[in-house]
């Protein structure tokens, strides 16, 4: 369900064609005067709340099992942080869209935009970091049999890292496409991780081990 709501980002260019998916940040669709802002902010907020609920329920199911408990705690905690930061993104959008507004781009470069804009940038970065931590934890919780989960985890880690590097350190206007690729891999990872039989394995072998 979360993956389905998160996947709404892929249809955002149809709702707001002025923002080019190659050069615009996904968060630019949130700006108040954009035509699809309300729809996408609602979808994003819903996905964030669902992530928090999933994180809490997932940890509740394994809290009495010892094996891998630290990895499960890390996984659930990272998902909860990603969800909470996603909700913050939805209720605290960017104040303008730099990819289509030269004035906004200049103000962003000069650091003169309102605090709200920078807080959104920070919460968006936190979402990415939290997902990477959750993916690393899923690698610890998976086995060689979980090939799809492991591939999806590594793909998500690499593409999210590349998206961050592109946004922070490159001058090539490709932040939009690298960000969207990372978002697709996050959706794929969410679907793959949903089938990870962590609870069953912990119940089958609840012995305490170093995590």
C-alpha cells in the first residue's frame, strides 16, 4: 500500500507538465502555487503516516524475540524516521520552484529563502538517509535466499547515494532524473522487503546472537 501511494510521484509530470522530470526536484511539485500540490502533498503525507504505522507494527511483532533484535530495531526505527520526515515534507513544502523560477534559483543560491524552504530540504535529506539505513538493516536481516531483497536493497542504497551526490556536488542539471530513479528503487525495495520472512525466522531460531 505504501509503495502504491509513493508511486504517485511517477504520474506527477502528467499533473504538472511545466516541471521537467529531468531537471526538477520532486519536492517542487509541493510548492503552493503548483497545480498538483494538494494532491501530491496529501499522497506524500499518507505514505509517511503508513510508513510509521508499519514500522511500529513490525517492531511490535518481534519485540520479544532476541535473535536479530538490534537489526529489527534499526530497521523499524529508520522506517519510522523516514515516514515522519515524509509527513514533515508534506506539511512544510518548498516555498518556490527553482527549476522554473530564476528568481527562486538565485535566492536559493544566495541563501535568502525563508527558513521553511531550508527545513523542507533538511527533512527531504533525512528521508533519504533513513531509507538507506533501513535498507542496510534489511541486508542484515536477509539471507542468501532473499536474493530479490538484497538486490533491491543495494540498488536503493547506491541510487539514493548517487542522488544525494548529484544534488550536493555536481553542476550538471540532472538532479531530477537521479532523484526519481532513487525513488523508483525505494518503491521496489518496499515491495521486496514486504515479503521478507523475518518474524518466521526469528520464531524458528530465537537464540540470542550478536547483532
